């Protein structure tokens, strides 16, 4: 069982319907990349709406340690003064990644093509997560690694200059591995190619293109082939970060499940490689209406109006798993309240997230009274048909220092008879520091 140094337990109970209009924090994936790509551009990039959670702040601290100027103005606008592609400097101390796997893997890609040495450290949870999937392709490009057993943190890497361009087929669908290779390719002479058998979130491709990278994407025999030409100057950008669909997911699901709810979640990013949860919830009968759909910085955005709905269990197509991989914990909560059976499969990736999310969610929801069958690659859930789950009477559910499990079980508490107590809310700050305050606001 995992605990933080100062756990912050809390019981979440039924309350008022979710109504009014709220805005969730900026998209975490886009926030990370705004800082990294801004650090490699020549000139000043600005970013508004940046998610100021611990994960993104770890990225800000790391690029600052490698020479970029990163400042926050009083109005919340961030400025990033870049060093140019190839201009990262040797950090003087270890780069503390906290709990952020995205920061770690993408920054490893950046460092790989610079002639510098960097040591990556992280918290207890991150230090359990394997980095081998990134180490393998970056080693092929010439970077050298000294990692802890199992390819874990802390690890020290020595970048290569020049690196060698490679053609790399992803053995497992992973936006982080893809992005790490493309970022290494930015400062590599020639053309670096990544082949994706299954499409994953494409923020890196969209945003690098916006910054002026020479990048192409084409479909070949059902696979995505992404090529990047190295040693191209990136141009600074003015970025408005859309609301994070992974954060919106908790409020959308809560509004579907809590009777009487009618909520607008404003400015939600609807990148098709990220927003499949909303399609799945609609397929289950959820009322989710898109208002004022628009394009912001190459990313589709809309305001979502969500109303309480009777959901029906479905079999979720495993092919869409990569485009909602972080949203399965909250989908499991929705399925627990649906009529009939929901079947999920193809979710092996969830076993190597901040925690083993399949086992952790199966245990947490079972403890709260849901009917769950855990399989090797997914969960089968028999829903209550809209009746409240019982909740937890004894020991609190264990979140394993995983922010998404904590928030998912908080939503489960809203639709339980006795409430759900979770062992620690403090990990929520890694991705969504205002979650509890926003929940209170929506139910006021």
C-alpha cells in the first residue's frame, strides 16, 4: 500500500446536482509541450491557460535548469525564452520529475540529441514506472543510459551529438514514446521516422508543425508514418491552452450520474485522439452536447453541456483505448451505475500507469459496492441500473498515490448511499489542483 508523507483523506458523499458553468484547467499534454517547444524555439513564446499542476511545474523547472527563461506574469501568462534547437545546457543538478511520466519521457527525448548529461529523479510512484520503452529507441539514436534496475528512475543519460536518425516502429501504442523519438529527431541530422500501428494522441505532431518543424504524417497500409527533418529552427508561438479533456471527464461523468444535473463545462479540448470517452458515454445514452465548436491553435475546442442521463452498459471497442487511456478509471465509475453489463478489453497499458489502474479500480469500486470482474486486459462491470452503490463503511479505498483513481472514486462517492472515503486526496494536485474547489462550486 502506498502513502504520501502527509496523506489527506476525505469522504465524498451525495450532494446537490451539478449545475451552472465551470471551466477546467488547461490541457496537461499541451501545457507540457508549450514549455518544451517554447524552450527550443528562437525567441519568446507565450502561453495562456497553462495548467499549473505539479507535473507541468516539473517540466517548467527542468527546461529552466537547461537554459530556457521561464516566467509567470501576475495575470497568469507564461513566457518562455527559448535557446533554439540544439541549445540546451548541462543542468547543474538532478532534474526532479515528481510524479510526471510525461515530463520524464519527453525530456529524455530532448536531452538525447544534445551533448549533455542529465540525471532524472522522481517520487516513489514515478520511480516504479519502467522507462525501457523510451530507453530502447533513444539508445539506437546514440544516447547512453545508466538506469536503476528494471530501467527505472533514478537514471542518468548522456546525450549524443550528433545523434543518428532511425526508423522506429512502436511495439506498443504510446504517445510518450513516439514524442520522445520525434523530439530527439528535432536536433538529429536527416529524417527520423516513427511508425504507429495504432494512432495515439497527436499533440506533438500538431504543435511541432505549428512551431515550424518540418514534419509530415501519412497513412501507409493502415499505419501512421511520421517523419521529422532535424536541425530546423522553431518559431516562437502565442498559445492559448484549451481545457483538459481528461480533467473535464470527471465533471462530465458526474453530471451524467447525479440526478438533476445540467452543467456546462467550458472550453474543452476535443482532439479526436483524446476525446473518445465522450463518444463512449454518448453511446451509453449520455446527453453531451457540443456548443460553440471552434478551433484554437490547431486544436478543436467546444463548450460541453451535460445533463443527467440513464446509461446502458456496452462493449467498448478496444481499438479506441489509446484515445481515452487515462479516462478508463472514470468510465468504470459510469459503468457501475449503468443498466446491464459493460465490457472493456485491450487495456494492458493501464497496468503500468501511476498505479496498476485495473487492479486498483477493481478493488476500490468493489469496496464501494460495485460488481466488478477483473480480467487480464480489462474489467467487466455489472451496473446498478442507476441505483446508488453502497459506498464504503469501513476502511477507506486505497488510491495508490494515483490522482485519477482519487478523482474517480470521489465521483463514485457522489452516487453512493453512504459516501466513499479515499485514503489520500493530495495526489490530485499533480494534475488538477482545483478539483475539490470546482466540485464544490458545481454543486453549490
